[in-house]
C-alpha cells in the first residue's frame, strides 16, 4: 500500500501548525514577563505614593520611590550599573499622573503656609474640619492617588511587534474615546517615546502625611508627570 499521500498530508499539517505553536509558546513566555513586571510596578507605585505622601506630593520624591521600588526588577544587570539603568527607565519610560489632589482641590483648599512658604492643602485636624464638598471634601483632598504608566521593553521575538501594536492601539483609543479616562491616561507616544513596548499601569492611594503642595509648575515643564 502506498503511504506517501498520507505522509505528505502530515507534513503539510505540521508546517501549518508549527508557526502557531511557536507563537503561542513565545507569547506565553512574554506574558509571564509582563505579569512579573506588573507585580514589580505595583510595589514600586506604592513606594512612590508613600514617599510622596510624606513629602508634600512632590514629583522628585515620587520618582525616588519608584526608583527604589523598581530596582529589583532589573536584577539581570550588574549591581554597579543597576541603579543607573533603573533611573534611566524611570526618567524615560515612566509617566506619573497625580489623580488626587487635582487642580480643583488645590483651588478650593490651598492656603498660605508660613512653614512651607507656599500655598498648600492643610493636613492638620482633618477630623474637625468641614466635610463640605467643593468639589470634594478637604479630607478627600488629602488622599494622594497616583497612576503610573510604564512602557515595558518587549524582548521575546515575534510577539513583540504584535503586543506593542496592540498596546499602542489600546492606549490611543482610550485617550481618544473617553474624555474622563483621557485625563488619567496618556497616549502611547507620550509614555513610550521611541520604544516599541507594552504599557503596564498601576495605581496607589495613600493618606497624605504632610501638606500637599501643587507641583503644577513642574508638570508644565515637560517632566514625566501629569496634573489633571
């Protein structure tokens, strides 16, 4: 009996299936790396919010917290170069959005502070202050909430182009389609610059431990922070 037709059919099926199988394996590997990076970013975002809450919600201190928190994510680099690389990632591929307190809260509650020399949202005696909302209460204005968007570099071949294109489409559609969400998100090019990466996002909320100072002037200079 001639078995050549059956053998040829098996080869054709193999050639059709193997690229899909390889793509699935590579995709699973990259997904595991993204999951690990998301966990690391969650920790780093909390560290950024914690330091920001203790230091008047200033970007420089939130950046310091992010750098500390993301340091373990780059253990593949030599120890003497790891901190420099982490700082470079934070400065070039991280965008912080200060969701709360927003500009309206500063306009409603900020007052002159002799100790700080600038206007700040009071952080003392909150339980005795009015709970009137204007547009939120002063108690809610003392919640520091930040959103951190990180453009993660994709290293697995083949799937990097697919995932970076999907991330670009998702980021641009989110900003373009929903006005409220666009205040809290940024388009792909704002986060990733020239990198073909995948945007991962994390949020953290911490009660302010110091009087919040409006960092809007710093936001307007093109730094890696947005102040809706």
